[in-house]
C-alpha cells in the first residue's frame, strides 16, 4: 500500500504535463462550448467564434506546455547541479578517508572506488569501474573476495573479514567491513566495503602472541611464585606460576578479571600503588601478606617497540619460609650472642670472684684469729666482728658471682622437684606476703632429677622475690612442674639446650611483665630495674648460673602488663631417690703432722701457716711449685700432707703432687683454690674425688678438712 502511494506521488514529469494538458483541454472544451451556446444565437457568428476559440486554445495550451516544460527543465538543471556537487563532495570525503572504500553491484562490478583503493590496486578510477575482482586481482584472492561478497549479500547483514592484498606496496592485511545496500523496496542492489589496513596491528599481535607464549612459558615454570601481566585497568592479561595453588585460584579464574575483582581490600591497598607505579614506568619491590603467606612482589613496566608502557608485570615469590628462616636465624644469632655474652661475663665474674676470694680469705681468717684472741668484753671485739660480717657479705657476693659463672661447689643428689617445691611453699608464703596468692600445680609421675637441693630452693626463692617485686599491688604466683621433651627445633632456637627428656619447673606471676630490652639483659650480673638499695642485681644471674651448672636451660616468657613466666628445664634421670645424708661427726682437729703449704698469694699463705701452726701442725712453706720441690728435697723428715693451691705459675698443684709422690708415695694432698671444685674438675685439672677446699675458708673449716684428709 505504501509502495503504491509513493509511486503515485512520484509520477514522471511527462505524465504530469500530459495530465495537466488533458485536464485543461477537457475543461476548455466543456465550458467554452456551453458559454458560446448560452450567449450567441447566430449560427454564422457562432462558427466564426468557434474558429477563434480553437486558435486561442492552441495558443493558451502551447504557452501552458512551454511553461510546464521550462519549469521541469529548470528544476532538472538545479537537481543535476546539486547532484554533481554532492557527488563531488562525497568523492572528496571518500578520497580523503583513511580507509579504502568501494561499492560493487550484486554481480561484483565496481561502481565506486575511492583514491586509497585505487592506490592499493595501482589503477585509475576509469580502469577500475565496471570491472570485477577477477579482472583486478590474482585468482585465489579474487575467489576469496567474491566468496565474502556473496556471504554478505546472502545474509543481508554487515560482516567483517580479514583479507590479504598483494599490491605494488607489497603484501598487506586488511580488515574488510562489508554490508549490503538496499533500494526503496528493501531489495539488495549493491555492496559497500571498507578496508582498514591492519598490517602493523597484525604484526604487533603476532609479536604479542609470541611474547605471551614466552611469558607463559616463563610464568608456568616460575619457581615458588607467579608472574602476572596486567593492563592499565589493572586487568590481568596473563597469570601463571607454581604459586597459584597458594591463592586457591586458577589462571582461568584470574585472567580477564581485575585486581578489585579478585583480592580483598587489604591486599589491594598494598598492591595497587605498586601496579600504578609500574604503569607509570617505575620499578618497585614490596612485601605483601596474603592469608598465611608473605610475598615479595617485584613490579616493572612492559614497553612496546616505541617505548610506550603497554602493560605492567608483577613477579611474586613466596618468602614466608625465607622470612621464617631469617627470623629463626636472627633469633638463634641473638641467643648465641646472648649465650656468648653471658659466658664471657661469667668468665669475668669467675676471675674477679677468684681474686676477691684470695683477699677475703685473709680478711676473714685474720679477723677470726683476732676474735679468738680477744676477751669477751674487749672494746675492739664489736669493730672486728663488724669487719668479719662485712667480709662474709662480700664472700656471699663472690659466691653468687661464682654461681652465675657456674664455678660454685654443688652437691648433686637424685631428688623429686615436686617434693622440693612442696616443702618450699611455707617459706615462700612468708616471703611473698599475704596479698599474693601462691598456687602449686605438681605434675603426676614427675621424673627424678640430679640436683643440688639447696640450689633448687635458692632458685625458687630468687624467682619468688622477683615475682613479688613485679606485683606491688598483689597477684598470683604459680609454681608448676611437668615432664617435657625438648626436640631439635627447640634446641636450635635455644643454643644452651640439648635434645632430651627434662623435668620442668615453672614459676609464673601476674605482674607487670617486661619489654624485650629488659629480657635481653635479665641474667646479667648487677643488672636490676629496682630502685637503688632494693637489690643487688644478682638474684636472676645466680639462678641462671645454677641452672647452667645443672646442665639445664632456662627460658623467659613475658608480656607487658600481663606477667612473666620462668621455665627451668633440668635433665631427668632414672635413678632412685638418694637417702638423706648422715650428719657429719665433729672430731679432734689438732695434730702434730708435717704439712707442706704451697700458695702463691702471700696473704693466704701467711694466714694458713698461722692457723695450722696454732692447731699444733709443723708447717713447711713454699710460694710456688719450684720452691716446694726444693723444700721436699732438702727436708729428709716425713711430710704427711701437701696443702697446695691448684692454679699457680709454672707448676700447678696437680703436677706438683705427682712429682712429690714419686719420692714420697705416702704423701696425701688437700687442694685449695679461689675457683670452685666444679670448675677445677670440669677443666680437667683435678679428678672428681680429689680432696678440695674452696677459698675463702673459715678457720674451723680448714682445720677440719686437714684433719679429715690426714685421718683417711
């Protein structure tokens, strides 16, 4: 219906003129004859007027036809000018288009070809129009182009193809966009094509594919991590690597999605600045935590052949194990350093204590001799007693230093830590006060340990005092025991420990806790956080020395504002409990035997000579090993006892005794030293069963030990 209407409205000009002429002629004949018949009755006049009417009709219709034809011709001229102008403008647009454009009829003849297409083909417009692809291109190309054209004409839809043209400029690739042209009746009458040169893009895509293949090969084999390629929208273009399983995602799930699609805000905040920097041309390295893992992320830009940043690359490696190893190594180094520092301080403390003991031996011995010679009411007695007490306090400090340096005498016996801790409770309750709750949690079937009972009690006292001072407002003190086994991992982190079975003694408080700096110096002698005059700083260092002397280890766990726990690990043993030792019997301490006294420290030598002479012994004195050998050679009388210092220049006490026994096989020996028996024995200088007395010694202790050695 619409088509018929358009046909009626778009009649040809000639038909319009004929219709106008016919209508005008019919109206003229009809109305002119009636008018004449109405107004003219004379037949002769009517005939003459009919003749004039005919000529007038001819003139009028001729003028009308002339007017209509001239109007049509003028309109046609204007339309032709407009058409030519439009065609000129269209041709100018087409000739300056950056793509090759053509129109073909349904049989494949070119109806239009713009300048770029003519240049590609290498022909003028006149030599292209009305020709087909078969006339212009090699057979294989022409068949391909025609097949594409037919596909578009049959589908009546726009389609895209990739076509190759061999032109004077060489082989080029084009993206051919082809679409049908329809007439007024929606019938396809032609085909239009637009060719866009994609040779460079295709080369870039080929290079990109090769690069992508290389990246994928590299990424797929990237050890302990991933390689990620991303664009300016932070969309992942390529993802691969052995670390994908840690993310619990596949590369198919990640590729094509953005950073924001895949990761939580915390990860995005850490990673996005690195990605943006890479896209801006910067290289960066950052550490990013994701789940239970820590990654080292290297980001860098990816450039094209022009030097433009086209993408960013991130290379990630899981450094969790590395960081843990570094952490453990640093911890081990710190602990080793701490152990070496404590060992060095211990050696220094032991040496200082040894030298002090020599001096204190003289002070204590001489003040004791003076006190024995003074009458009870003598005014000097109180002053001498004060000197003696001060010297004893100093001796107590040296004993603590020796304990810290593991050079104190200990008496090891098989014992039950539960029983020791249980018996110590009453004393500890008095020590810590009523505002601190004492809780004891013994372990059932606790393994036996070989310890010095008095030192274990001293450890408990030292740790309880430390806990009490950490809880000025009250709190809870807990003592626990347990059977534990220290493995290789624990011992790697604690160089003092040896793998094996241990009995643990833990003392915990709910006090103020301590920071890392305080923990690092906790066992140093004289280090204290207490106010001046409230502590010597030797309590914990003494505890440390006692633990190490028992071949054990001690750990400290503390949190500021929560509390502190000391855990002492002592090697367990399978031996039964030792019976209680009998009380020593006090016997006669005087004698008349001959004693060879060898001591390189004059104060100690003179004191020992006076003490022993006072108790009836005959004394031969030497200031070293060489002079002692001379004394023995010159004196033909029997020598019953060698009382000698252990550590002396040139010849030590043990070697001196060996040489003297070659001539005097019945000679007995009593060793003395400012060092303790343990260090002398552990250093290999003396045997474990050697007779020994430690300096400083009391008068009674010396004469009893001398008498004991002589009588056995």
